[in-house]
C-alpha cells in the first residue's frame, strides 16, 4: 500500500474524551473514528488489524472442528419469550418494532437463535457433537460505554455454540474450546490468564474467562501463589477464617459522633482501624429492604450478594428515603442493633469482637459490640470481594490480585436453553433427549484495544506481529527530489510485496521526521529507511519497532530481518 493512496490521517493531539491509552492511540493512529456514544467506524488501517484477529480466530475455530454460519443480527421477541429472557435481560437489550408493530431485538448474544436452529436441524444423536460459530455484530446498550472499542455498544463477537447428547460430551466440547482459545491468544502474542468466572446473564454452570493482563483492565483477578487457582473477583469465593468469637473485653456504649458518616471519618474520630468497624448496607429485596453487613475494610461483591434469595437482582441500593423509613436514621448511622429487616452477615464478621457500628440514631455510633452478648451470633454468607493475602479456596496458598480485560468467555450452559426451547435429539434407544449446550464468546473488536493496552510506548502502538496492519514500512528520504531513492524504494516495495509481505510505502512528500513519527505511532513492526547515503554504501537503515536503536545493514542483511 502506498501511504499517499491510503487516506490515513493521524492526530498529534490526544483526544479529550479518551481515558485510556489504547483508546487514545486508536484515535490518534486513525484506526477508528467515533460516530456516537459506543459506536465506532473501523477505518481502513484499523480494519486491517481487525481482519487479522478474525483470521486467527477463524483458523483455530475451524481447526477445532467448529462450523461457521451466520445468523441474523435482528431477532424476533418470541424466541426470547420462549427462553424467558425477554423480561429478564433488562435495558442492555435494544428492542424495536417492525412496521407491523411486532417486537424484535438487536442480538446481544445468540443462544435463542442457535437453539432454534438446532431444534430444527438436529434430529439424531448421530449428528452430535456439533459446534456452530459465527463472527458477527452484536449490540448491547451498555450503561457506560467507554474505553473506545473495549466497552462499546456495537461490537463484533465470535460466538460459538456446541450441542452434545450428554454432560460428558459437553465436557469434551468445552475442553476443545478451552484448547482452541488458548491457541488463539497464544498466536495473537498476548499475555493472558484463564480464570474461573460467574455465568452472568447467560446462565449455566461452569464458566471460565480469558483475560488479557493490563493495569487498565476493568476486571480484578485473584490468583493463587501456590497452585493454578485463578478467578475473576466477581466469583472468587471466601470462607470463614475464624471459627469462634473472643471474649468481650469492653462494655457496649452509645457514643455521640456528630457528622461522622463514613468509615474513614469514623476511624479518624475514634482512632481505630476500618477492620474494627462493621458496615451496614441497605439494599432492595423482594419483600422490602434487606441489610448486608460486612467488616469495614471489606467491599461488597454485588454478583454474590444478588444471588442471595430475597435480595434484588441486579443489586440495587435502597434510596436514602427508604433507609430512613426502615431504620429511623439516615445513611451513615445504620447498624444491626435494633434492626428488624432481614440481615445477612459476611463470613469475615465471624471472629469480630469489641467492634463499632452505626447507632441507629442520627449522629450516634455503638462501640464495644460483641456477638453473643449484644447481637445474636449470626449464620454468615459470602458477600465480599476477596483481597490480597486472603487464603485460596483450596487453602494451600494466598491470593494476589491483578487486573485483566475479558477477551473471551466459555460456558457450560447445560440444558438451560435446550430444555426451555425443546431442543432434543433421538438417542440410540429411540427416546427424545434434551441436548447439552455450551457457548463460547470472543470479543474480536475488544482484542484490538486490549492488545494495544499491553503493547505500546510513548511513541505509539507496538503491534505483536500477528496483528500488525502492515509488516514493514518503507521510509524513503527525499524521494521526491532523488530519482535514485525513488527507484530503489519502488523496487524494494515490489520485491517485498512479491515475497508475501504486507508493505506500507511512505511515498508522501513530507519531512522524514513526520514519516518516522507516523510509522512509530501506527506501530509497524519493521522499518526500512532508504536514503542516498545508504544506497551509496549498499545499505538500508533497519529498525525493529521494539528496539530503541536503528542499524545500518547491507541490503540482504536488512531484508533477512523481516
Ligand atoms: P463484560 O463483563 O465485559 O460486560 P460480558 O461478560 O457481558 O462482558 P460475554 O457475554 O461473556 O460478555 O461476551 C463475550 C465476549 O464479548 C466478552 O468476553 C468480551 O470480550 C466481548 N464483549 C462483551 N461486551 C462487550 C462490549 N460492550 N464491547 C466490546 N466487547 C464486548
Ligand atoms: Mg463474559
């Protein structure tokens, strides 16, 4: 490709609305342009990268024996009513009507459509196992689109769906996808980790996520220092670490704490640690508000909390008015003593003694509280996030926390959809049998952003070779004034193309500095500079994007670097 014919516009200024480096660089390098919130155009340069991601994904899916198909993006409401998700999916689902006022949605995922395909196409166990996949546009009306293509509303997903006669077949299909995903992310040159995950809206039992490790990742990942346990914090389990309660060593007392509404202010006021406090959160429940109680230094895990029977899902904090109504005091002073709504204590409250909590009265707190004496000893549940240093569920080691970007997710759905929608095959005994399903997603567009988060420097993007839009950029110096340089550049361009390289020839009549800056910004792995002086010595200047220095090499030697 000749730069002069490529229509690429790079930007010097950092776009104001871009928060993280990949989003900034994707805009600056001209990979994407924003249309509206969460909607992006993939410009020619960006599309080349996207196609390379797709190609790797497609190859590995094919290798794993999956069959590519293409389902409609627009889906009739009836299918979603059959599965029960029309009402459950909530505002992420973009709903619309056709001219006959019939309801549709723009697919955020395709379990319903593929189950409909399967119940019509698959009749006999002999057709199983089968795994269908597509690479297609999805729409999710995200509450907070951000980070460019990493959390957009319209995005491209590779989604695959396996059908098996039974659980052991599903286990094998799932394992094949685990292997294929590992191969995909290895081939893409990304540093990643596989973690246990929550199944979220899609449902089902076993699920694992593939995360590209990056500080800007939206997900926190807990992993063990002693074994291969790793889990998204959303689903990383905690267990009680203490078994009993120490004897009380202080009296229960109600103290005036004027204006002290936060744990931080309380600790400062009383000169104590957050772990000596108990915090009370009032959330909505199916029969009115519910209280969730945690140690002051712990964070509520909403994914776990919303699974507790009686707690509203999605988890919703009660309004300040509702809090006043059920507790008689405003937020900041709520506590368990005198509370008469359902209460759930986190496991880590076991073993707490002589602690502090809200006084159930404005500007008041209790100090010296003890279970057994001032409060009944509670049954506890797991409702907090794990933290650095927590024991692993296996008990062998300690947890560390890192951050990741979810680029892939594999699920065992079991019979959730096939049961609801009647997807059965005939088994060897001639009986109808509900099929076991798995589903497997990869965020094709998100991968591009995630790859940049992991591979960049101050000058711009550093593409892992398999993702690079071009393999090599040719930078002729003064090409428009030197026929010698021009001819050498043109010959090299054709020669490299003929050898199968994707080549960008920077034939623009601009200063060399501009060409160098753009080549670095767009992250082409190999750069060859062609100058009169070099040609006189039979040399080209070669630079690998990850190296800080360039080297003058004989022409043959330089070409070998590619
Ligand atoms: P997240 O937790 O990030 O919202 P999810 O768990 O809801 O994602 P899945 O239903 O597992 O997403 O979808 C499969 C894959 O699609 C994800 O692993 C992710 O890579 C990608 N993906 C999901 N939502 C988005 C989005 N809003 N923008 C870009 N990619 C997305
Ligand atoms: Mg997911």
